[in-house]
């Protein structure tokens, strides 16, 4: 006879109560690790980890997959568990909320994981919901674990014993407050729970509010705010074409998340240069003034990050890449175009054919204003039909090459083929 695997043994053998406890503690640990990795992925400065971030994302995804397994193992116990809590409304509410959060996290998480096969509109919503569940769920989990900790149980037990015997206590300020509350029929444990809740709200509230404001503000990134602290000194500033100011697209809809794999670099027109080299007949070097003399165009396009967020209807003003390539006269051996960021780390690559698409732009303005430092100014690449990791910020050099170059994120697991589903090409 075949020996049964230990976990099958466990599934069929272990008593209900023990199983429930195990699953609960697995779930708690997974949630903890998922929250930590998730927050690290969310915090912009952690993008500077570069490669580490790609690992973090993988870890987050696999922890998520394991949490699905835990949930699936729990499902057969659900109806018994639910019946057991018949008389305990607050515990039923807790269970309902936790299940709702878990399913929400899992569904939106899978969507983000499989984002490349979904339209960007969907993943945009999935990302917002995934974040929202975390804003609610993570503080709730902290609250839940504190309010059910031994410490709180002790407080409850104390209350019970105090009912029997007069307990002589030090009259601390907190003690007096508790006395007062007790007179007002608020129990000690309820008071502690309220305190924990209030502290959590205080800690999380302000950043949650900021996040909410960002998400609900569909009027676009507040460029003036970002520009207020702009570290670039480009003189003279570019003067917008009439189409660009006011922007023909009506202004971008949605928020840019500011990404960088280095410190945000700053530039000055005194030493800023833009170059095209490699397999070209005529190498080109422009300083800022000369660069501003190049003929610009205006286009309205959407911007999609592969992590799920989008900004719609940006009005970009800049030089079509194809025009720059014409000026440099690309040699026939050239097959790929490599892009270098002025941060000296980030690079990316397009095939020559892709680079010649008419909406690939070397942009200097967004919505009628110079591109702020944070968004890749003074000059950034824009490749609207591909995920935004192709849109190199602080673009300063272009090289024509004959073999494909693997870009910064592509080297770290992003697909070299970056077409956005539903773009003209797909
Ligand atoms: N130099 C540089 N360019 C970059 C990146 C970067 O980290 N460094 N991130 C890319 C990614 S993944 C995205 S989504 C966009 C983000 O642009 P934003 O920071 O203006 O929102 O820039 C792209 N270009
Ligand atoms: Mo991105």
C-alpha cells in the first residue's frame, strides 16, 4: 500500500480545532510578510534598491500564492466555523471582514501579477483596490492582534477579578482615567482597545488621507507643486507651442508615481548635453540652447506603468525620435537604438523599427510646462504604446547599435517586449 504523505495525513486526520488554529497562525505570518514586502514595494525610495526590488516583487507574489493555498485549506472548515460563531456577532463580523479582505487582495493581486494580459484600465483599478485593501486591512490586522493579545486578555481578567475583590492600585493618571471610564460603564479592555485604535488611526490616517487624495484626484499630477522644488536649472525655459499651452489634451488624468533607481539627478543648462552616436553618418551633440531650436511637435497620449497605474491624456511636447534619427543619418547596419539616462545607470532599447514609430518622442514639456526633474526633466523619452519602463527619464544620449541591448528592468525580469495590450501594435 502507498504511504500517505504527511500533509494529506494532516488534512484528513488533525482535529478541526487544531487545524483552525494552525491555519490562523499561518495566515497571520503570511499577512505580516506580505504587508512588509508590499509596503517596501509601495514606498518609492525602495525603488533605489534596483535589483532587490525585482526579488522583493517575486517574494511578494509567491507569498501571495501560498496565502491562496491557506485560504483554500480553510474553506472546508468555513461552514462549521461560521456556525460555531453563531452567538458571537463581533467575531462573525471579524471573520467576514477578514475573508472579504483576503479574497479582495487575492483577486486584485492575481490581476496585477497577470497584468500583461489585461487592459491597463483594469489593472489601474486593481492596483488602487489592492492598495485600499492594504490601507484598511493592515491596520486592522495590527488592531486585531493587539486587541486579542495576552496583554488585553490580562486586562479583561483583571476586570473580572476586580468585580470580586477590591483591588488596591496605584493612582496613576491613566488609572484615574480608567476609573472614570469604568464609572461611565466603559470597561478597561474596551478603553485599551479604543486607545490602540486611536493610536493606529493617528499613525496611518495622515498618509492614508494623502493617498486617497492622490487617487481620487483625477485632475492630474500637480505639476506646479513638483516644480516648486525643482532642482533643475535650465535656462532659458522652453516656450510652449500654442497646442501645448493650454494643452490640447485638456491636461493629464491620473497621478504619476515617481520612480527612479538612483537619487534623482539634477541638471543645469550650463553643462547639459544631448548626444546621438554609434552607427550614424553624422554624430550629433546639442547643448540646451541648440536643443531648444529643434522643431518640436505636440501629441496627446496615455502613459502606462507595468505595475498597474496609468496617466491618461498627457499632452507631451518634444521632438519625434524619428526626426532626431534623420538628422544623425542612421547607417544600414544599425538595428537597435539604445537610450542612456543622465542618472548614469538606467538604460533601455528599442528596435530601429519601433524607434521610428511616429509617437515615440523625446519630450521637453508636459501639459504646457517644462518636464519637472521628478518626472524625468529636462528631457525624457516617451513611448506611449509600450509600458513606461521604456520611457527613459533624464534622457541624454542615444546610441545606434547592431545588437539588441537589454535594458535596466529587462535585465531584472521585465519583458523586453513591452507592448501595452490594446495599443496600435497588438
Ligand atoms: N532613468 C530612469 N527612467 C525611468 C525609470 C527609472 O527608474 N529611471 N523608471 C521607468 C518606469 S518603470 C516608469 S513606470 C516610468 C515612471 O515615470 P515617472 O517617474 O515620471 O512617473 O519611468 C521609467 N523611466
Ligand atoms: Mo514602471
